[in-house]
């Protein structure tokens, strides 16, 4: 559905001094006010914060940098994206999408802080009731309309995108609605047009390929059987999870869900993934301590502040706009039955070396299974444009947004895929010296892509 952007375009932006925006000392910060609900049915506004890092001689449309999540702020990551400015003589504009960072930070007491996984559904439902009608207006479509207001504020006829992970969905949503205003797009670690899969099948379906790819260069002696080793450990942990006693009566358990989380965490650090494969083999031999230690290491290395990553926006956006494997208006019991039915119809080979319970846990049922029925129904958006030049980057070890996603996006957009060997999620950042960095530089400068044996 084409949402009306007139109200946003007519809203008067307020310029903010750079000193008021220490999160992005590299650039000049400003803000603009947009309606919460562009139809006017739900009152309120959102003040969107943005930061502009100016090129000395900008020759082409500015690049809008979009971060992931959903829920990750943007302005505080301006320094991570600022390589774009000297690379192609373009201005860079980062923004905190609505509900994140300093753009009307969305809050829900039930979802702030550490929530046990088995309580996430109840916490999310409590948050939805707390937000009321406001929860319907933190979708990718709303962010796309905010970007159109930002383009008008910048006074430019066209913009380009450099988007990562969930940010690629927002970029594609904007391109659906305003293809004439998109000069080009770089989509790094893209979500598929209909992603995320509500049952985690896109991640589990890529595990076999990733394990075999990873072990081409060695996996601590486990390279011969990485998939069968993991399959055996999954079956063993289904029968009896590991329970390791720590000091002072505390203990830690390791189950199948932990194996999935460790693999996903490792796609940002390939060496951790190689350790995981070796640790699996050691655990099969009777020594589970290295696996326990690996779980504790990863669990203690993921503590973002609310200003950097907002789990409230993550839950709201995910549960309000995702394509689900169940009827979002049905009761929680019916939703669960429908999810089980969808998994029963999924061939076991798609999930191997994991299983259907792992898919159910990895998917969205735990978070969105108790979410209230959606009050706002968005009409199907326009099709993805095939005329916008698009470069798609993918790390061959990425399990969050696997290479298979990148290929589906490329087919839909008629884009070009460049695969970064040995990289995981955020291919450009973790593989800047390989294929993706020279490709991005050439693409932003409107030059032909350099030869790369991994370009498809």
C-alpha cells in the first residue's frame, strides 16, 4: 500500500546542533518530525534523528545507511559506515529509525532487560497491550515513509542505500514505493523478500552447506564428519541435555537450542564456528566442558544498551509485519497447532542435522505466539523494482541471512551477488580485504565491478 507522505513532507524539521548528538561526532546532526500514523487515525508524532557526514566534493546522490535488527540504532554506528564518504565522494546520512536510539525510543517494561526465553511470548504480549494502537506503526513500511520525508528534507531528487541485514528490508520497502528516487542499492546480508521464515527453516536449511564450506580449511580434526557429528549430538541432547555444575551450587545446561544459538553467534567469527565443530566432536567423546565454556563465553558477550539495540522495536516490528506460519488472529493454542502442522509438512532433510523442535524454537512462535491480533492490515506492497541497480553482498558462512537469501533477492531485483569467502553476517565488515570491498567501491563510483572468482 502506498502510504501518503504529504504530512511528513510538510512537517517542519528542527535542526539540532552537533554538540547535542555526541553519538556521531563525525558529522552534523539534525532531526525531523513525522506523523506516527500517516492516516491520522492514531494521533502523535515521532522525532527522527539523523546524522550527515559530508563529503568535501559530493558528486552523486547521498547514501542512506540502514542498520539491522529490527531495533538497532543508526546514528551511533555512523563511524562504521563512514568509509563510504571518501570511497565515492558521497555524503552519508545515518538515521535512528522510529523507536530506536533518539528517534522516540520505544519502551516496554516487560521487554526491557534480560527475559528468559520461555517467558518471551508473555513479555511480548504484555508489551503489545501496554503500547495499544501505537504498536501498529513501527513497520518497515512506516520507516520507508520516514526515509521519503528525509529525502525531501535533504532536498535531493535521488538517494542511494547501503543497508545491512534487517535494514535491507527497509531499503527494499522504500524502493517498492519510490523506485524513481533510488539511484542504487547495496544490500549486505539481505533478508529475503518474504523473510524471516517464521519457523527458522532458512537458517537450519543452510547449516549443512556452511559446515562443509567451513571445514574446507580445517575444523580441528572434525572436518571429515561435521554434519553427522552434529546430528549425533542433537539426538543425544534430545535424550538428555548436558548439566554441568558450577561453583556454589550453580549449574549450566546445554541443550539443542544452545547448539543453534552458538552456530548463529559464530557466523560473525568463523574461528568460533571452527571451535564449535571441534567442541561437538569432543562432547561426543564424553568431554562436555569445552561446550559448556563456549556457551558461557557467547552468553556473556551480548549486552547491548537499549539506546544501541531496542528489543521492544524488535518484537513490535517482527510480530506486526512478518509472514507467519499461523493465523495471527487465532488463539495461541491454534497458532501452535498450525505451526506444528507446517513443520510436519516440512521434509526432515530441510532441517538436518537439526530437527522439527529446533525449528519451532528458533522460529517466531516463541516471541509472537501470544501477540494480539493485528489491528492494522497493510495491503500487499508494490512489486520489487527490477530497474534499480542493486549490488548484493553475502558471506558464505552467514547463518542469520544465508547466501540462499541473497540469491532470492538477486532474482527478484535482477541484482548482482558478490560472495565473500570465509565471512559471515555483515560480509563487507568481516571480509573487507576480499571480494566485497572492491565491488562496493566500484559500484558506488558507477564503474564496472572488478573481476572476482566469487562474483555470481
